[in-house]
C-alpha cells in the first residue's frame, strides 16, 4: 500500500530534477489540499480507500450516432473528487483505479470492440495540462483488456470552448464538426473513452466523425456521468 500511496500523494508531472524541484517548491509555498480537506496531500490514502470502495453503478444506454453509451457511476462524491484530481491536479497515479472501473463496466456491456479511441483534448487544454486524461485512461484500459488503443486516429480540427461553461444546446453547436477521424477506422467497431459524459454532445460528435470515416459501429464509455 505504501508505494501506492506515495504515488498518489504528489502528482507525477515530470521526472527531471528541475521539475521535481519546481513541484517541491510550489508545494512548499502553496501546500496541496486533498478534496477531503487534508493538507499536504493531492489525493490522500483515506480518499483512495473510499474510491476503491465506491460501488460500480454502471448504466448502459443506446444513443444516436453512438450505438451504446456506458458509464461506471454518477459524477459525484469521491468519484468526482478522484476525476478532478486526476484531470486538474496531475494525480495521474489514479489512472489504474479509474481504468479498472471502465474495464469492469465494459465487461457488463457485452459489446464487441476492435479498437479503443480516447476523446481528443483541445490543443490549448493539452498545452496547459500537459496530458490528455482520456488518452491515459484508454491506454491503461488497453493494457488491461488487450484491445488496441489509438489516439492518433482522431483529432480536433478546430478550437472549441470549454463544454463545462455551456448549456446543452450551446454544447452541441460548440463541438459540431470539430473532429476528424482517420480512414484507418473503416469497418471497425470503436470504443470511445472519456472521463465524464454530461449531455453526450462531445461523444456523439466524435461518433459522427468516426462514422463519416467508415467505422462500422461506435460505442462510448466514461468513468462518470454528470
Ligand atoms: Zn483526502
């Protein structure tokens, strides 16, 4: 347990001594606070325990461009805290726990998938954050289930506003035709991976791009549903 905890206490944002030193300095001036309020932890052992106990409440529905959409639980409580820490605070060590939830939910769907594709992050977000959280989840799940994962088969072709700030209708317009998929998906059944689904407009738009490129079927799987 100890190595697991230490991996979660500090975000894994870089391996060079300079970035390690930078993180140490930042933590010294602005001590991290876990979402439960514990100071000096980005995600504390108590919260990790709670996350591991958090029940799987899979929900599987069928959609429009998406043939099926599944999520591992409601985006609330410890699941929300974990996703936020993973996404915004650099606690990338949570990837295996979140991917395990994805894997367990996927097993309940009985979908037959050829390829995993993570939802691409906007270039600007990627620059700010340094990593795409959906790509990490997709890669991790791929390692566990053996289905290949390709993040280079789909990209954003224009900048979009952050979906979280928009209403349902605005979200749909915001991501309209924002994605482009490679012809390499032709004839394949694709599983799209994202951290959270809210209205489903991003996943649906990704599915439309994949279908345009010739994908046979597209499914969506997320950790949380808002
Ligand atoms: Zn905590």
